[in-house]
C-alpha cells in the first residue's frame, strides 16, 4: 500500500521503534 | 512444575518479588522469572547496574545505541514509570504486561494513546501527528512532498476528530481503533506467551516453584 494512501497512524505504526519484538531477538 | 535443585542467585537492587509482579500482570511467576533473564541481558549490555538505560534500550531495538528514534524514546519514557531516566525490573515487567496477548484491550488502547500524545496534554494534536509522520518518513528514508504529508494528516484528522475541535481525545482514539484494529498490532507481542521457552535458563536458577 502506498504511504500516501495510508491513515497517518497506520503509517506511524510501521516504525521499527514500535516493534518491541526486537528486544527478544538473540 | 517445581525445580529439583533451586539455587539462590544474586538479584539487582530493583528486583521485585515475582509473586507480586505476577499478581499485577498477565504473567505467571515462571514467566516473570524468565523475563528476569531477558532483563539481565538488556540491563548489562552497556552499564552493568541492573537498570535499563535509554542507550541500552536503543541498542536492543536497533543494534545501535546512538540511533535516535522518536517512537523508541516514547516507549522508553512510558516504561520509565518512576520517571527517573532508567527502567528497573518492576517497571519492565509491568509495562511489558500491557503487550501480553492476554492483557485487557483497553490497556493497550490507553497505552497507544499515551504513546502518541507526545506532549502529554491528554490529546493527540495535529502538530504531533504531523511530527510523527515526518519522523517515520525520516526513519524509513521515504520521501514525500510536504503537501502529501499534509494531506495524509488532514485526512486522518477529519476521520478521527469526531468532535471537530482540532485534537483527538481518548474517546475519539477508542473509536478510531475500533475502525482500524490494526493500529493496535504493535501492542501485542506473541513472544510473551512463550517467554519461558525463549529464556529457559531461569529453570535452573529459579527460586519460584509454581503450584499448579
């Protein structure tokens, strides 16, 4: 999906900084 | 399941009783013990003081302690419940509890609202939304013309600001999330259901014997 067509919050939610799953990677 | 040979291990000053933490969060006592293994790893990556510093948090998220990221900073600030610039074990477990698959959805909705309410005014304002979109584009190395960014923010605001007062309150956020459940996707970490498998070494050192 083109970023321009996204809801702003949908776009923001793709931030790596919000992906806490990275904390569990060894 | 009990452990045959429990061994007392040294705990950091911020360590809290797993029984207490389990009673306040969706985690079991064993899961709290497993989280302690993760916490020890994160809190000793740069400064071995039993506390997670902002740089250690960034290092765990990005493999780079110098990387600045607006959203990681906001998460760190929300985890830092005592607002003393570091995350202790109790704060770590209580905050991660919100991300547990079994945590109440309204806790996830509230946490996400606080996350996006950058200046903690109780509202997500248009300027904050634009700042977050610009930060995301910068982070992703995506280039969008300013008028396109403005259009994205305008469209979202028109949809979310039901009262038309130029800001999004908690109630309006709740409605937006109902319409776009995917906005809460980051608020659930499936890993947390298998935390005892991810960090099994606690079994050898656990002081807790679960009674099932």
